DNA sequence: CCGTTCGAATTTTTT
DNA sequence: ATTCGAACGG
C-alpha cells in the first residue's frame, strides 16, 4: 500500500511522465546477468515455464481462465504474464491491473516483477486488492455519487456499532436480533445489489422486515458520516460505473489488461466490477482454483469461476495441474481428500517431485500435549539441521488454538510470530487514536466523534445526553455534530438548550478540534498525532499509567506513530487519509514478517497462497475441522474439506497432522474425536502405525443418519489402535500413540498420564481399553 | 455524568 | 477466559 503513494490517486499526470520515462526495450532486461549471449526480453520472461504455463502467459488477448491447482505456479504465471505484456510492447505498465487477494500478494507480485522488468516499471503496474482499487477510484470520482474524498472506511466493529444504533432507534432488542446476524444479512443484500426498499418489498417475515428497516437506517448513518463499509467500497464503485458511463469509460480506457488472482474467492460485486471494467477490451485473465474456495461466508461465490465459460464463451481455458511444490505423498493425500467432494469438477493433480518423508499423525491427550509434541518436533527438526524456524508453520482452524502452541514455544524459547488473532489495528487504544484522526480528516464521521467523546478527555463533561442534543441540533441545521462544534466556536450559532457549563465545554472542545485541523495543514502526520494525543489526554492516560498492560498499550501507540512517520513527507492533511486507508484495509497476513528466522502460526484461511517446507496442521478433530458451526449443510462441509485441502497443500516436504482426545473449550474440558477427514488419507502415504482411521468408532456423516457407535467384538487381548485410551495395572491411564504390527502381536507405544511414554507388547501388557 | 461491578454471552474463518 | 452491556452508587 505504501509504495503506491506516488500514484495512488491515479492522476493522468503520472501517466504522462512515465510515457517518456519508460525505458526502451533492453533497458529492463539488462539484469540478464552472467549470460554471454544477451536474452531478448521474451526469452527471459518465458524461460523456465512449462508448456501450459507458457500458454497462460502468452495468451494475452481476450478472456482467459486459468484453473490452477495448488503449487502449480499460479503466481509465477501471473507475474510473468504481466512482464510479458510489457516486454512484448502490448501494454504500458499502468495499463495493467493485477487484482490480488491481499496487499501482501500485490507487494510480492510487484517485487517479482521488479526482478523481471526493473522496479520503475513494476511500480507503475496497478496491483492491489479489489478494496484498495475501489478506494482509489472512489477518492477520485466518488464525489459524483455524493462521496467526499475524505470519506472514512468503517471496519466490522464500526459496522456493529451502527447496527446496534439502528436497533436502538427502532426500539428493538439487540438480544433478540443479533447485530452480527443482521450484519450478515446486510452484506448479502449489498452483494445482491438490493436496496433497503428492495429488501422491504421482498420481506417474507418479521425478521426480513427488521433487516430491511435496519438496513435503511444503517445506510443513512453511513451517508451522514461520509463513511463506507467494506461492501460499500465495491457496491458504490459499481454504482458509480453504472450511473456515470464516462467514468467507467475512463478506467476501461486506462486499464486495458485485467488480471484477477484467487478468482474462486471473489463475490458477486467483485465479479460485477470485473465485468464492467473488462466489457470494452475484454482482456481479462482470471486465475483460481475452485477446490481452494474457502470464503463463501464472506459472500464469495464459487459460481464466478464455475460459470466463467458461460459468461465468456470464447474464453481460453488453461489447466495447470502439475504441482511443483510438494512431495508425491503430500500431493496424493491432498488429491484423495478433495476427491470426496461431490460439488466439484474432477481435475488431475500430480507431481514429478522426488518422494519425501511420510505424512505423520500425532495423537494427543489434549492441546497442551499436542503443543508439546509439535514444539519438540520443531526443536528436533531444527537441531538435526532438517529445517530452520522460518521453514515451519503451525496451521489451525481457529485463532484460539494458537494459545497452547505459543505457550509451548515460549517455554522452549523458540522464536515465532502469530498472524491474525487480535489484529494491531483492532486494539482498543489504536482504535481510539484512529477515531481521533478520523474526526480530524472527516468531521462528519460522528461515530468516531462519539468514540472520541466517550474514550478520551475530550469528552469530559459531555455524555450521551449532550451528544444526542448535538446530533438533533445538527440534523436541524443539516450538518454533523462536529460541524455544530465548529459553529459554536465561531459563535455563529445559538447554543442549544443546555446547561451553561456544558455549552462552555462544547465550545472548548470545538476550539480544540479547530486548532488540530489547522495544525493538520501545516504539520506532518506524526506531529499532528503527538499533538492530538496530548490534547485529548490519551497520551497521559497510557504513558503515565502504572498498570503494565496499560503501558503496553502505550507501546502500541508508539508503534502506530512509527507507521505514521512513513507519511511525513507531506502535510498531515494529505498523508492522514492515506494512512487511514492503510489502517482500514490491511489484512492480517499483510503484517507478516518474512525476514526473521521464526516459526509462523496462522489460521488455515490466512495460510492461503503460502507455502512452507514443514507444516503442522493441528486440531484435526470433529467439531474443529470440520468446525461444528459448519455442519448445517453439505456445502458447508465441503468447504471445510477444502480448508483441510488448502492446509495439506501448504506443505512442501513434511506434513504433520495432529488431534487431541480432549480439549478445553469455554473453560470446560471436552472430549474430541479425530476428524473423519483423516479417513480419506491414502494409507500408503501416512507413516505406518499411526493411521487414524478404523480406530475410533464414530457417528456416521450427517446424511446417513447414525451408525452404531459401539465396536462389534471384544477379544480377550484387545486389538489396539492409535488414539485409544487405555488403562495399565501399573502405569495407570494412558493413550495409544502408535501401534506396530508384530507377527501376530502388537507393539504399542503408550503415553501414560503419569509415567511417560512406554513401548509395550500388547499380549503381555494387560492393557484395558477404556470406553 | 462517570466509574465500577456484576452477569452473561461468546469464538469460525476476514477484506 | 475475555469482553460487553446493564445497573447502580457517587
């Protein structure tokens, strides 16, 4: 995001400069390096690509669909395609758009492109997420649909606050109408391009009715605050293009070649946007993998990829099935798992890579032991020189799972980073400071003003009542509460019927805001930040606190300031909006630090598009993967399986899958069963003796009703399987970690609760199977 | 109007 | 276990 500052507004001026500044053929390819015979541009760009990849790179005109399996060189194709477009003279860098799923992916494409073409060209290519692209469009042209360039972007917390406010206005109980659920409905409505009145007329139930009325108020609030939510960024851009064909024409003319990555996870609005932008030249290349579609809960619509050929009948379809990333064992496991899905186009996936170690299953007591096993294996791999910390990732379904692993890593003093979780920009103190800056940039943002009033000393003496007065008063004057404050300072307005002391406070506050806004024009962002923090009392509150957690919050604010400093080359009035945009649109993964040598912990969702030599996928249990909340429908279950597939395919060489037999949830211990997804792993790619299937009797999959949950026979010497709980007369309770078949007998490795791990012969050990 | 305290829900994934 | 809202006392 940062590196786009120079041309973020997309003014024509920057284009003109670069037309003359664009190096001629040969210039970008001087890096061809040690070769004696200089490459022509094309050779350098196409070298090392396989036949299919080559077609994907060189089919530049017209619609192209690239169905790319995991590890098939998707990013490589995308990057080389852009390089080819430029190198061949078909397009100038700024005429090319590469839409990525995260800012990090955009950054990576630009970096790789820099290696192929030189950084100047690479910087001019328009690479970013749908959302950041839309921000740029709306900042420039949004005024046409009533959006000032200083508009604020609301995050989910802000959205929830608005929904709750709307519910309060309507006299409805937020307990009865879950704001979260309502927000989901609004998001769906927006993605279907339904207006509040559409929703109203389609309403089938009281709930629908409520949703429609909440939506109406919600939209009003956004407009009044000159704010947009994530969906609006897309929706309002589509609106802009629909209502102002000349604006659309401008972008169609400018952006002649469109590339869309992770196409399987686009939603209908994004598709609409793509169609609008591509409808003139039709140079549209989408790259995706239906098997890796894992964002349907965010309205991603798999139809976008499945129906691409219907919408673009002349599309060239290219399939990349060869995996360059993983060992044959990992590829075979992934293929076997994904094959079970019924809603799927069958597709080959193979690799020529040399075999690696088998996939290992780790059966554990609980998450503490799971973490121990993972961490000691990490330690072993690093000690034996099989991996560096940075080669290793621990993947999980939900963020809460990182905790036990973190604790174990801290105990062993192993460096690590957690991606996601409570994100930096979502911390309370950060949001307080951001609210302050938002109000200065966009005084109409009353939600942020409200936050400033309730969370900082600026609000001392001003409570809910007064704020309500301000709002009502503002509405009568057709202006925002902050405007009212400004008017009060100028004494151009009679004060509302409030106590004299309150009016004095309001005037004071108005004065503070006026001064800070004036400072914004003269000082760089970081200085304004200091000033705002001092004046609002936020600085004193955190900096001078004795409570260590409060002091930690101060550290975070200091860190925030250092981010702001990157915008200090221009006055805050210009720099702040860009900074606020970055703050609103950073993805969890964007914050990943890839330079240090540390283990990476992240969710399966965040791991999309990444690869690691060593992957631990933990918590492969029923209820977790698949998640208990995703068992409503076959479609949801299939998405969970795709998630598992995504996890498996992140691994290049070593893959470990772990599960527990009990786990703490909501403070209580709960029993867990291994995920039935494990049953689909081919036996020959999993380490012998650690097979999970056939082991624990289980409830049948939802469609088939319930199977008998009890094993049929109970032999005198029980047949043991990994994962079983056992009791030993001397060692007590234990857990079967592994079983090795041994000429009519079994050699069992048992982890005892009290006595550590022992390897025993089943015929002699008098083990009793529990349950 | 402000701060504290208690009770309750809450967690699936995130631009 | 944490966080959010309601309720209460200052």
